């Protein structure tokens, strides 16, 4: 899969807003505070239940699924993994 000709133009033409957060000006202390809240108080159990940890060897497969609209949930690329993707909650593959 070659991704070197990517552009945001199709999103703009369809009226899709590309939003993000500029955190460059936020102090490291504030960033740590926010990350701690995201990991505890603001943690969303429903989202965490749908997490799949994948290794680099599975990245191509999951990108193809995403591009074909056949993917759902949160996918985390774990560089230390070399085995098949599993969910954190039940250990079953989502593929």
C-alpha cells in the first residue's frame, strides 16, 4: 500500500472539518496533568473495551480494513508485539 500521494483536498472539497489540538504552547506540567486525567477520571470504559493492540506486522491489514470501511473501535500500534491482534478484554482476535 503506497501512501505518498496523500492530500487533505478531498476532505476540504467534501466540507469536512479537519480539527486538532495545538499543544505546542502548553507546558509539560499541564500536559502531564491532562494525560493523567485521560488515563483515570476521563477514561471511557466503552472505548477501552473495543481496543485492539496490533503489531507492525498487522498494520497493513488493519489499514486496508479501515480504508474499506470494515474497521471499528480503537486500534493501538504496539511496536513490541509480534503476534496476532487481541482485544484487551477477552483475548479474542477482531480479524
